[in-house]
C-alpha cells in the first residue's frame, strides 16, 4: 500500500527495522571498504552482465572467504567447477585488498540486480484463470503497495532491499512470493474464505481473522458499495449475526442499532470508532468512503474501549490511497415510493358504518353520513408521493513509496416519499500519509454539510383516521385546508395541512478527523500519537403557520422554535505497540497506552409567537409579548489507561487479554474510577498433528477453532452532573398575581453514590471451514448480565424537583445464539458467494430497584418493564371475542356490556374487569432474526440478492386502535364488518358513537397487538461492466464503465396490517414496537447508475 496508513499490528515498514539500515551504521557482514564500494556500484536489472563465477556469490559476505588466502592466488571456494586458483603475480597484502575490492564490486552489482526498480505482472484465479481485480500487492514488511486493475494487472515501484511481494484480497488465500531479481511476476491466487485469511481491524490492533479469539464480524467496503445505500446502517442490515438494525424510512434519520440485545434502560446504541475517533452517534459517512466495518460484539473484543463499549463497538476504517493515481466516479438517479397501502373505506362505505354508530347510540345521524357528499379523499395518496433520489461522487487516490493520498467528494439528494420531507448532504474527505525513515505522519479528515426536512408529531395516524368525506383544501378556512364541520365532525387533524403548515428542518455542519504520528523505536516497537476531533454546529427550526387544522380548535398564532447546538469532542491518545515473532512458535502483539476524551455541548433555544410576515422565519420577527429563551452548557471528560495483548503459540493456541482503568467526570469523586478487563482463549484444533485421524472431522472439516471469552464492561451513559444537584436559573417566582423576581431552582436530587454500571459477558464460539474452506461457519453462544442499572427513580411531586434522580438499581440478562455461514461456489465463469446469518435473543429483567416497581413507557403506558419479563413487554387486557347474547353478558364480569361488545377476560377471578387483569402479551424483541445474501458474477455481469427477516416480535398498532375502536366516526379499514344481530360471526364489535362505545372499546387490550414477523426482499441489484472499447469511445482508455440497476425494499411478506413492520419506538428505549404514527415507512427505492475507474 503506497504509503498507506499502518494501524498497530500491521507489518513494520522497511525503514523501521532499527538503525542497522540507516546511514550511520554499516550493514552487517560488510567491511567499511565494501560499503564504500557498494554505495558507488551501479545498479543492474538482471544477472546477464555478471559472469557465471560471480553470480555464485549472491548473498556471500567476507566471512565466506578463507581467513588466510594463499599468497598470489584468489580463491573461489564455492565455484561449481571446483576449487579454482589463478596466479596473479601480486603480493599477499595487495591480493587481499584486491580480493576485497573485487568481491565488494561483485556483491554490489549482484545485490543491485536482485532488486529491480519496479515489478509488474498479472494476478489470476487458480479456479478458472480469470483475472482478479482489486488485489492488494504489498512489499513484504513495508507499507508500500498497489492494487490490481480490472484486468488483474499491476505495476509497483520497489524500494531498495525489497525481497518479497505479498498478494492479498478478499476471498483468496494470501500469497507471499520472492522477488528473486525478477521484473515480471505473474501469480495465481487460490480461493479461500474471508473469515480465515483477511486482516481485520480489532480496535487498536489488527489481526488475521484466523488468529481472533473474540466474537466479532466484519463487512467489507465492496459489500457496502454494492448496495447503493444512503447510510451505512442500511448496508449492515442482516449481514452481521447478533446485530439488530431497525431503520426508519425518513430521509437522513439514523437507524437504531442494537448489538446482542438491550443491556440498559437508556440509550442502547453502540460506540462508533471512525479512523480512531470515538463517536456516540452514527457518523454521517458516505458509504463509498468505507473500506471495512468490524463489529466488536463480546466483552473481550470491546474491552479495549472500556466505559463507552458496553453496547458493543462498530469500528469503521475509511479508504486509503494506494499505487498509481486513480480516479473513481459513481453516479445514480432513482425514485422512492411507499410500497404498501392500508386499504381504507371510501365515503359511501364509511357513511354506512357511521350511520350504524349513531343509530346504535340513539343519536341523530349527522348529515354527512345520512347523505354522503360527492367527495372521497384518499388521504394516503394525498400524503404519500414519489421522491427523487440522486447520488454522485468522485474519488482521486494514489501513492508512492513514502506518501499516499485519497480525496473524495460527494452529493446526495433524497426527496422523501412523504410530502415535506427530504435530505441533502455534501461530503468531502481527505486521507493522506507521509513516511520518512522511521517517522510516519498522517491524517484522516471528513467534512459534511447536511439539511434534513423532517416529520413532527403523528401525521400518519390521521392519514388513516381522517374521514374520506372531508376534502384536502377549503378556501373558506384560515389555513386553506379542510378540517371537518358539523356535517362531518372529526377529532383528527388534516394530515396534508399538518405537514404543509409546518416548516421543520435541521442543518448540520460537521468535521470529524484524526491526525497521527508514528515512530518506529525498535524493529518490534512503535509509538503512536493520535489526536482526534469532532466538531458539529447544528441548527433546528420548527415553524408553524397561522391557521386552524382541527375541528372546533381555536385559531392559533404562527410560532417559531429555534435551537442551536454546538458540540465538540477532543480525543488524545498515546499508544505503544509491540509486535514480534519469536522463531516459528511464538507471536506476540501488544498495545498499551493512555487516552483522554473531552466533550462539550452548548445549547441555545428561543421561542416566539405572532409573526406578521410568515415568510420571515427568524426570531426577531416574532412578537415579544409571549417569548421564551434558554441556554445551557454541558461538559464531561473520560480518561483511561489501557493494555491489550494477543499471543499465538504455534499458530494453534491463541490468547487475548485486555485491561482498562477508566475515570469519568459523570460520577462523584468517590466513584469516579472503574477497572474493566476481559480475556479470551482460542484453540485451532485443526492444526494439531492428530486432527486428520479424527473420524468425520479430519476428512470433512479442514478448519476448526474453538473460542471462549469472558469480560466486564462499564457504562457511564447517564448524562452530565447527575451525581450533583444542578440549578436552573431564569425562573420567575409568583406571589399572588404579580411577578416579583427571577430566581433559580434545583433540578433534581443529588446522588453522590451513583457508580459504574457493569456488564459481564461470557461467550463460547466455534469457527469451521469445510470442503477445502469453501464453506465457513461461525457459531456463538453468549450470556450477558448487566448489574447496577442506571435508571431514574420516581419521587413524590411534593419534593418540588422536576427531574427524577439517577440511581443504580436492577439487573438485566441477555442470552443468545448466533450463526453465520458463508459458501463460495465457482463453476467456470460463474461465481456465487452465499452468506447466511441467524440470531436468537432472550432478554429478561432479573431485578429492578424502587421496590421492584415496574416502569411503563411514557406516551401510552402499554409497554411495561418489570422483573422476570423482557424489557418493554406489552401489558394489556386479554380479549375473548364478542358477546353474542344478553345471557353471555350476565354470566361475565362485565354487567354493563351489551351484545356486540368486546369480551374481556377476568384473569385474576375477582369478578370485575380492571387494570389488575392485564397480562404479558409479548414484546417487540424478536425470537429470531436473520439474513440471506447472494453475491455473484458471470463474465461481465454481477448481481446481488439480499433477504432479511424477523420472527416472534410483537407490535402495538396505535393506528388501528384509532380506526377499529368503533366508538367514533374516524375512517375504517376496508372490509371491516361491525357486529349486529344479523352479523354475529364477525370479530369486530358493534359500532356505537360516544361514551357507550368508548367504555368498551377504549381499554388497551391485545386487540391492537399484531405479529411483527416479516421476510423482506431487501435488495436486488444487477450490474454489467461494459467492454473497454466503450471506455475508449468515451475517451477513457481501459475504463470499462459499469452500469447497474438496484431495487431496495422490493417486497415484504408480513401479516402486519400497517405500512411497515419495522417499528422503532424512537426516543424511548422502553417503547420499542409501538407503531405510534410517527414512524416513517421504509420506501421502495429504484436506482439506475454508472461507475468506473480511470
């Protein structure tokens, strides 16, 4: 890799092997005279000009000569024709000097001939002799290298002393080849699974996959690029076992990533490490900039990151420049649409049921239902739209023996599939490195500017709830939108008006970067200094125009809420890495260091009402009669000492150990420090001499590794200043009806005893390679227990503090099984890679503080977190069909019910139906998740098919709660048939408007809980690489442009009745699986594009 960045654990560079190769010391085995002659000797490109006798002296030093030459003779002791002597007629001293001079000259010439200035060649596959592109061709023991082009060809400049080339790429076995003075080296690579050969980034170190004894999984840059996604989480969905990714379809909105179940009652998201910089939120990266993603799943893998790694770690390495200058371009256009519709009634169908509801209640039928208007609005068609998407990018990269660079830029425009939503992103990246002797300097810098127009509120509830008898617009209203009347009353909001009358946008300008300096202290010892930074300026505005959108609501003034956040994070690391092999039996890689990170958030907020000119949406344009201003500043710091070591004995016995001591400012002085450690062992059983003799295994399983790990991680995710009693200022105290003075109040109770939450995890794993490693299988079973959960404890309102204090209370346990399998098939020109992932997860709350009192989600109170049950279990009444007669009613615990009402189960047998009869009706946590990925190519064609699925999870459907209750005249789902004496076999209760119906229909019950299981065709792509002649016709020789078509979210098989079964519960980790109408369905995206390299 031409000057590419080396992480700790990468092979040392040729100039980093100590001072013996510098200018101040003589190379071993040479005299001073020999060195001087060697330095002046001309280089040769082959042995052709060197006599045969001298060619036999390659690699022979003066120590090979007789210590006391015979006077007058020059001795050639190793000549193939025997011991030659030649009379010179010169004296002994002169002959000795002549011999030294001659042999020095021979050695210099031959040594130079052994190392040509450059080397070129072609790389093909052993299976079908087809060229292998994108092979990394490296100088052995150096950072210099290049990559093969589309024809499998390469050319590489060689530094002095280069002896070997290393050929490495995904899906093939790594090959080391001696240069041997050759200027042309063609090689054939043998196919092999990625899981065994590729070097992976394991945080502060790199290792070969076969040497890893932790639980981790990786995704390559090629796998990310091939999916044509806007965010990297979309590319990860289903590819990594044990990682659950639920993504909203809202443009620019980050996905929710949960690794190995939810360990905490607060933020479940992982730590992101991008080129060494720590980020607690998903970075806004261009997917084309990614070289590799490694997910560290167990405690042993993540322990090196200490307090921030309790939810797992996602390590992202961006691309580097290598070899000759290369220009890469990609571009695609497409469109997005919501693929599903909830079938709703038209006006005539709606009016028929509305008449029943009024008649059953004994009320007069509204005129809009008695005589339906000639209007039938499809609110889904009015809100859903076709959004355009386009993405364009260019990358320029290259490198020489001592320097490399990569510069990229891109633009993404994504118009939403719902009106008034969209996302724009500009991104720029520069990665460079300079190597001079033992010192390497480099930086990785990414800049992005984004603007997101987003949803606010619950507009999708009204998309299905609003009656079809109401038009979209009404010129007689203040807003210009219709919202109902006495003829068609409604409790909902016009969803088109709600979206059009709000201007909600957020703008972010962000810089994420790291700079580093690495010094080779000894051949096996390096020092590295890292300085990282993350700076973001975020502005958000929510402007609501003057107008009325709900029936009988007052006319509200125009209002603006503006917020500004400035976030900064600074990371400093000092690392020392030791990497050495001791003979052929021992290999040790260790890193120790000190790290410190400081984060700051400055927050400003302003609110105004009453805008005379609504086009002037700035704070100063609002009236000052009703205003609000606020500001705050938050700071925290984290320091740590760390050590991590990887040891391998005879390539079969593996050990990894990590120890880290963290200090966090988020805890009081007495609990600030925490020590966390982990260890793992691995045994590559297939390397044992006795292994081939084992029946079945020895013949069929050519690679078998057993792994065990255990470790403890810490969590500090409680916010800042929670151990103290923060004071809020700028408050006014009222005495009577007058404002007397401003003042301050205590926000919460202090708790100096809060301490680190700990997460203990044990992992047992097996790695298999079968059928000459064409099939690889990885299996893991884990048990993860979180103690001392950091939660907010409820306190009486009479204490006068607005926020609950944080306490350590409770224990959560997650157990799971993970399976990942990869198969490689090659038949002539056809190649197919098949990957399968399966994950099972079991979550249980073992203990809660506060006397074991359960915790409910905030908005609805339907998701309950309690002891001996999963987080967010749905806690509802149980239903048992519909009452068919008065006799059934009298025999029940619902004496006020009527035939046609919902029958609820008296689970505790006390003769009445109330909240004490609620039961656990499942949770959003799926039993099984998985993915199936097919990636292949045939000659110039390539294709991808990705499937994802989930089974066992439940969803509380809030939208159906509003449409199917039958106690108001919101719109109804198509095919809904209310109970009546002539229609007794239905599962829908009788329609009754008003309190009579509400008392029976309102309770939160299992009527609204549905299966969240699904199987989704996530991605289908087809590409074709055009012949080189097309590139020449375009004026770009040998470019071979690739054209492609890509379809995401092609089809979803599910019984869920709403738009999308992937519900999130954003903002409340305890409310997962509640489809509250604020969840943006995942759109179907169709794109057409072109990419090529120059």
